[in-house]
């Protein structure tokens, strides 16, 4: 889950930049949304892996 922390940090950084860079606000917000989606993808991957491992143990 360290990767998720890094992803969320990047999203936050992009949102901060959007707040201070009015000329490129749209760009930074779009970047933040991309990082947000990466975070959601990372969470989904983690749960798929956990569910797979749980299924394997149940079959045991």
C-alpha cells in the first residue's frame, strides 16, 4: 500500500499546483484526476489480489 500513498501524494501535489498556477490550472487538475484514477486502480488491484489469495487458501 506504499504505492497508494505515493499516488495520493502526487494527486495532492497536482491539486496544490492547480491552486497556485492559474494559467495552467486545467492541466494540473487533469493530472490530479489521472493520479486519482491510478489510486483507484491500485486499490482494485490490491483487493483482487487479496480475494485471489483468500480463494486459494479456502480451496487448500
